């Protein structure tokens, strides 16, 4: 991948994150939100989806694990935007991540390192995040595609009362994240049309679930 393409992807994600943060609060940069805290909490949720309990059988839900890593990337982008730290070097480093994977314990340790770094620095550090991408594994292209999907879902949540408590996260007995994964696999829209197509598909499923509750 050329650096220019990597830079375009980073800039696109930054623009989407800026728009979402503005939707949450126009003065998000000045409000002192603890993005580092959100990061380490998401790390714990990711381990639960991946599995770590030795006293019971657990099967890793890799789709949900990836979504948790993408959630962390939302908070990481917010932290770097606030600190004016989104540079070409960030795009270059993400582009050069070489996914390996295959070692479950190595991935667990990578997630713990990411959580520790956020707690110690009270910020976001790129190196442990890259290590988590490599150990999962997740390449930059996949991070970008899944980020676009989750960003659209986050916008959808906000537009349907997430902040005020009116939003229903369970549709037809399943979390909205699960519906998102299905729709991303089903949709064949071009990259530039994917956000709108995905939003409309989410809206249709949400509407049908609402109608079933009334019926």
C-alpha cells in the first residue's frame, strides 16, 4: 500500500471521528473526556469475547473481538485528534503492521499491555495498539473497513436516542453489533457508497424490530 493511500484512509477516519464527536458534544475537545479509561475498559470486554477463563470452555467470538479493537480505535483517534498527534507517521506505522496471529496467549498479553499503557499514560500509545493488531491479527485495511462500519452504527445510535436512553441495543434478541457484522458481510456497495447503504440497512432492521414489539 502506498503512503498516500494510507494517509487518505487515516484522514477519512479522522474526519468521521470528528463528526461523531461533534454529534456527542460540540465542545468535545475542551470537555476533558477520559478516553484512556474507555480504552482499558474496552480491553477487558475484548478479553471476555476472546476468552480467558481456564475453569470453563470458551470459544472466541473473533468478530466481536475485532469490533472491540475498532471501538478502542475510536477512542484512540479522539485522543490523537485532541492532542494534534495524527501525523503521516501514524499512517505509515499502521500500514506497516504485519498481521501474524495464531497464538492466543500472545494476544491476551498484547491486550493487557494496551490496557496497562492507557492506565499508566492516561492517554493512548500507538505501539501496544499495533501489537494487538498484529497478534489478533488485523491489517490496516480491515481496521479501516470495520471502523467505517462501527462509525456508521455509532451515528445511527446517536440519531435514535442512544444518549437519552431511548435507543434499543437488542434487535430481535441480538445486539446491534451482531447485526452490523451480518450487514457488512452482505452489502456489496462501493466503498464511497457503503456508509449510506449500511445506515439504511440498519434503519430497516431497527424499524422492523420496533414494529414487532408493538404488534
